C-alpha cells in the first residue's frame, strides 16, 4: 500500500516533488511489514523515486514516458 502527497501544485514544465510512504508485507517470506519512505520527482515525461526501507535497503524506481 502506498500513500503520498505533493508539496505544492506545479505546472507541467516544473519538477513536482512528492513524499511517498510504502508499507509492504509479503506473506510466506517474512512476518515483518517493510516501511519505505520515498521522495518522488516528476518532471514532464520523467518519473524518479528513491528511498530507504526499514531494513536499510535502498529502493529506486525510474520511468520515462514518451
């Protein structure tokens, strides 16, 4: 599950930052719930997010929309 918010409203030409928090539980693999706060940046066709989970593992996602 993910929840997040943008710090401010931005035009299409501007970079828009978001704060996202992800909670993930994988049954059968672990009984723990993994929490990952992430910073998401959206700029025109680029979508980048990075964060560090409760296990100190880095998470990174990148998407380009053309």
